[in-house]
C-alpha cells in the first residue's frame, strides 16, 4: 500500500497519507486514456462547419455553357459542376455532433490509470492546507516556490476555494479543480497534481 508525505505550506513534513491501492496502484490502461481524451476533445467541437454540397443549394447553372459539339472544348452541361469555380462541393462538411459516449466504468478506469502513472513518476503531492490569506497572485507564486512546484500544476480541492482560484487566475498553466470535475485531460496536461488530505479522501471515494 503506497504512502505519501503530507507537507505544510513551508514544505515541512507533518504526516503521512495512505493511498488506496484500488485507485492509485492499478494497471495503466493506455487505450482507455486515449479514448477518454478523444471523447473530451470531440465534445468541445462545435460541429457547425458547413459547405455547399448539392447542386440544389446554389443558384444558376441551368443554361448549358456552350453547345455540345463543334467548339473544340470539353462538353459541359452546367457551370455549377464540381470542377467549375463557383460550382458545388462534393462530400463537404455538414453540421453534426461529434460527441460520443464512454461508459462510466471506462471513465473511472481511465482516471485511475492516469493517477497510477502520476504516482509512479512521483508527480502527486499532498499538502496539509491550500488556504491563502488573500486572493493575490503574489501569494500563489510564493506557495508554488515554497513547495517547489513546476509551472504546470493542478490543485485538486475538496470544496470551493475562492482565494486560491483567484490567486492562480493570472497564472495560465496553474489551475484549480474540484474533485467532482476531475478528468483525464486536465490530469495529463499538468506536470504536478497537488491534493489536500480531504480532496485525496474524496477522490478515492469517487473512484472506488
């Protein structure tokens, strides 16, 4: 059973957190992680791309551009042909929904896989508390510096933390996410995942 040190905001050890092997020590299922990311990115697509496809969608083209024979040119019946400029488009995009579903079990296994990989690479850190006195970027930078955290850091919180959220708002690669919103994409794009004991416990309850 894996354990992680719990540190305070001064980066001094204050305790130990025992991790659930079911959540943090399972196999890394790369195919489920890939499917989850594709699902997330597809959901963000607006699906509004549209282009003229059928001849009925464009006006004109009813008159034959020139007679069939005798001109020395190739025969044509309409100026709205696909090979003419201003003609119709064949198999062009139409508005559609790109979203697709992944089962609840598969989503859980994908998140567990990323957490297991992050644990193996020592990229999960447990901090006693993430409460800041003021919602200042300066305080957020001081916290990152004292804990030795990289630019791409994700803070997982058990409940709303307005001061921390406002403090990191001007740091483009630092984010705060509630346990309810944990997803594979956010876990992957951040180098370090920082939890509190409460958020760690809530995360294990969600993924067990």
